[in-house]
C-alpha cells in the first residue's frame, strides 16, 4: 500500500466513542420510552439547526482522526520505507493549504506581505517595499485585479453552492412527498414548516453551510482567506486542524468523568452510612484543590517523563497526542465531582420509592437494583450534564493553553492560536486574523453545542418535559 495506517491513542478512543454512540442510538430506537424525549428534541428548529452545524464539526474531526504514514520508497528487497511524518485524511484533502507556506505574516486575501522588506533591483538600487506573496494571489498578473477576481470567484462559488443545495432539496422532496401529493404541494408544505420535524430549519442551515464550504473551496487554493501566521502557515488550515483538538477535549474527558461520577454518586446515595462519608470526603477534598495547579503539576510531570524517555515516542505527533490524552484524563479526574453530587442527591430520593423497596424485598442484589432501577432513572441527569459540560471543556482547553499548561505547543488548537495572538495584538500594525479565526470557529462550535444542549435539557428534565 502507498501508506501505513497509524493509530494514535486518541484515535482509538474516538473510534470506541463513535461505536458506543451508534450502539446507544440503536438501543434507543428500539425502546419507545427512550424515543419520546429525543422526538421532542427533533421537533425544535433551533436544536436541529445546531445539530447540522455540529455534524459538520464532527465530520471534520473524524477525517482528522484517520492517520497514516505516506510511503517514501521501495528498496531492492521489496522493503517499504515510510515517512516519519504522520498525516491525516484531512491533511490529504487540504494538501494545498498545508504545503503553501509563505515567509511570514500576510493579511486575509492579501497578495503582498504584511510588512515591508528590502528589495534589490537589477540596477543595484535598494528600496523598502511590500513583496508579492509566493502563493497568495500568485495567479494574478496585476495585483490591482484582486478585488475583481475575488468577487468573480465568490459569485461562481455561491451559484454552484446554491445549485447543489437545490438539487439536494429536489431529491429530498421526491423522497419526502406523499404518493398522491404534487411537487408544488410538497414544496409549499416544506416551506411552511408543516411537519413534525423542522425540515425547513434543517435545509436552511444546510444551504448556508454548503455556500460557505463552496466559497472556501473555491478561494483557498488561490488566496489565504484567513491570512498566514508568523511562520507563514495558512491560518484557515490551522483552524480546521484545531477542530479535532476541541472535540477530543470535549468528548474524551466525558468518558473519563462518567464512570467516576456514576459509580460513586449512585453508591453514595444508595448505601449511605460510611460509604457515603468516604465518597463525600473524597470529592470534597478533590474539589478543594485548585484545578489549574493540579493540571499544571500533571502536565509538567508528563513533560519530564517524555524528556527522559524519548525512544518511547517515534514522532512529534505521538508526543503531542499523549499529552492531549493525559490532559483529558486530568480534566476528567478533576471535573466529576459536580455530577457525583447531583447523582448522590437523586439516588437518596430514589432509594425510598416503592418499586426499589419492592425489588429489595424480593431479594434482588444491590448491584442489580442500582443497574436496573437506579441508573435508568438518573440517566436524564447524566445526559443533561454531559451536553452542558461539552462547551465548558472546549473553552477550558483555550484557557489552559493560554496559561501554558494545555495541549502541546506543536499541536494545532484554538488555545494555542489565541496564545500566539497575545503577542501579535501588540504589534504595529496589529495582526488580528489569528485571534479572529480562532474566535469564529470556537464560537460556532460552542454556540451550536449550547443550543442543542438546551433542547436536550428541556426534553429530558422531568420538571420541564411537556
């Protein structure tokens, strides 16, 4: 094969999380009482529009989680030599963005460098000018044609995106309309939103995203649409690569947090007595330790281990990945206490209800009662907490990277982009596009996650369910 698959630790955990999500969806589809709250979520236009945006983020993150080593050469004995550089499927699809590196900063859609350089002319004269970029706008003979060229490409990409969107809608209407219903009637029903599922909101959001993706695909091969950073890398490419880091922090940390919170919270509320005292003392003590200091100590200890054992990691990507995984573990260990308190309080109430008392009187074991009767009745608290904590964990990565105890500096993340922009904002002229790009991508993910989590909370909370 022209490549060798590379499985990082976070990749394996992402695949397990994806398989667990699919299994949970299949299990939910077979039980009516579990489908009811999800139907309520599916009827909310804002929630479904947010789900479309989240699907795009997850798709980019999954493409960036398929890693491989490209083939360098095949020797005489048939031995295959693979590169030490680990690439992903997203890197393959964005090869132009990854390889088109300028000298230093350049503004969005610029054709010239952001700062002046000394240029020597053939007659020996020296002058301070803004040199042309090596790739950004290199296809233009005259830099003054930039505005016309950008407008033309935007118009073409917008029309192509709208055509694709209308084609998809036509296929959907053909599948969605009734047998005796006309095309015009189905389109009017779709436009008026006369269905239980808010298809109008879903397709409007999909249309906006298709147009944006079409414009990015049409413009990025010719311009740096979000500019370049200090070493000349495309900021748009770095923002796309940062999506996986944000999703890993938000999801894998939940995998670490849930077992601690669910087991200890239910045990404390069910057994009470000395078990409750020990668990309360444990999470109270852990909550009293400043989380940032604990994370900093753990990350610094990991750096010492990596520095003393360089042979254990074959590439810089593996070193950065193990630090990301370790950060998820530390965040999970330090963030399970609040959910544990909620589950303890709910279990204290549930253990006194009649059906649990009857199960205990009939001789059911404690494990059976907690697994079959307590856990399903606290699942709504777990789901609500998970979806609400996701956006907080994404923001936590940015804060930790800003103070220097987050992900590895060589790994693309919104926190590292914001951290580097701290010095760029003090330049003259100001380099603002790295901060703006990180803000736009992070804002889109956090806002859509918050809107979707609000709908999940309203659907699963018994006090708010209609």
